[in-house]
């Protein structure tokens, strides 16, 4: 039972009945009695009449809730909607009135009361309580609207109640208003690089891959499980990163249990993969599915490229990146097997783009034939070399980068050769906020 706050007011009307309806539209104001009419109980100079026990018993404040224009619409945890409650004064006595104070109290574990306003009544937050009180002075048939912004805890589930109480010439009915809670979350899954290169043949090195799972909210997700399956044939050989083995297991498919994932939080896991034997260059698909106590949408698919005689490029960067702090990333190219035509000239061109969020601070390279130029006003670097077929020529470079924002930031690496065509890889980097001092 939610506690109720009671304010003390003198009883001021005889038989009065009040009803509360939740609405988003404003209520009409009370009619003003003509100057020569009989004294009104709303006249501040008039003493409030003493209500009999029978008349107070017949005076009711009837309650009904409406959210965003619809009755009984569930609220979404993690949001801050506006609730509207309309109060209607009703009584068997047409000359009656509702005079007193109505208090609306919310469960502090679920809802935090924000801005409050009243139309037709003075409504204010109650100091020290998670509640709103309205000073009621309504004739029979008149109503007022109380509006309150409520911040709902992202972990809330099931149902919450608004408890109503009154002190004055009327009673409230019902004395609780139930509100259904329906969590909703959007999950963003990113695999980097995308597409991922897998080198044909068990004797080739493993290719590192990272997966980021971000909850875009608004609600928290509980009991989150992520599963990644692979369509590659023959099956991939997988090696989980050491820091991923606590939450993840398996050798393909991979299964990870992350538990709770709050709004704007990110979980990650990483692995390295390669093909078990030499096969023709082809493609396969990695499929990631996520389950929790909230519907998280359909599976997400990523492309894997199985390459044999190829010249491939990778962007490597630290596992921990902090907003505003510089870090070093490597652009590296690998010739998987010796070139087919040893005497042919094979030019290479590549481009790194950090977008708006990943600042390119500086770059350097030790390759004698590689020339690089930064595009003015951007974080884009273009490099080229006339020939990569020789033993002492390549396209590697070292980049100094700085992330401008915390969260997930994107970058891309594009390269091309006359012999093997063009590839474009997208990278999603997780950036931590700086620690508070």
C-alpha cells in the first residue's frame, strides 16, 4: 500500500460528489455567480458550513486516468510523460460544493514527480513527499485538471499506483489509480570491421573481430543474451578474447549472457577467426540474435569475406579509448600470398575517414614510396603508392586520433588495387567518458 499524505481543511459543503478523469485538454472554468445572487460557499468572507456525516458520505471525487489522449495507455519505463487528471464535483445536492484538498501520491521507487500545473485549481508538489496536492473549490458539475510530468524508472515493470486522499467536504473514489508499465528498448548491434576479412587456410593468422551491443533505450533490458552464428563452410576456427570469456562461451555459435543493460550502456565481446582450410575466395554471413525481457527486434546480419590471393587492409586500435585523449591506430596492409605477377607494377590507394567524431590529429609513415595528404577541414586522409609488388614497398601508416564524444564512434578504411579491386571496411569504436576527478 502506498502511503498517503493528508492535509487538514475545514469541511465547507453539504452533499457534494467529485469525479476525477485523466485528460490532456484543459478543463472549463467555473461559472461566476451574479452579483445579486445568494451568498456562495466560495465567497471567502463566508464561513464554511458544517457538513453532516451523511452529506460527506455522499460526496465523492471519482477518478479516471488518461495518458497521451487515451485511457489506460501503458507508460514506458525510462520516459517522462505528462499525466493529466480531471476532477469533477458531483452530488445529489445541486447546491453543494467540493471544498478541501486532494492529494495524489506516487510510488517513489517507480516514479519521480516533476513539473506540476493546475487548470481550475491550485496544484503544487508536496514538500518532502513524492506527491501533488490540489486546493479544491468546485461547485457541483465543475471540474479541474491537474497535470504532472513523471519520470519513470527504466527498470520499472508491471504496474504502479497513484494513491488519492482527500480532506474536506468530499471523499475520493477510487482511492487508487493503476498504471500499466510496458518497457521498450531498441538494441543497436555493431560488428567491426564490417565486412570482416577471413584469410583462407589454417596456416594463416587469425583475424580479430569485435562486437558492440548498445541499448538505445528508453527502458533497461534484463536477462540479455546474445548469440552469434556463422554460415561459413567449412566451419570457422574461433578464439575468444580473454576479456570476453567471462560472459561468452562457445566455438561457433558464440553465446554471451550480459544480464542487465541500461539505457545508453554498451557491452562488447571479441574473437578472432580463420578458415580451417584453403578454399576459393567467397563470402559468408554472421547472424547475431538478442533476447531479453523486452522485444529486441529481428536478427542482425554481417558479411564475412573469405579471401585467398588478396592484398588486405586493417585498422588496429587500442581496446580502451577515452574521450578527449589521443590514441594511436595503425593502418596495415597484408599480402596474403605472393603476388601472381612478380614483375608487374601494382599501385595501391587507400583512404581513412574519421567522420565528425574521430579527430585526425597527425599521421606518419615509414614507407618510402607512400605519399599521404589530409583533406582540408576534414578528418580524411588519402594515401597512395605506385607499386606494392616489391619486397620493400607497402602502404602502412600510423595515425594519431582523438575521440570528441563518448559512446560509439564510426570510422572507415577504403583501399583499392588494380589487381584485386576495392574494399571498404566500417569500424565502430567504443569510447569511454573520462573518469571524474
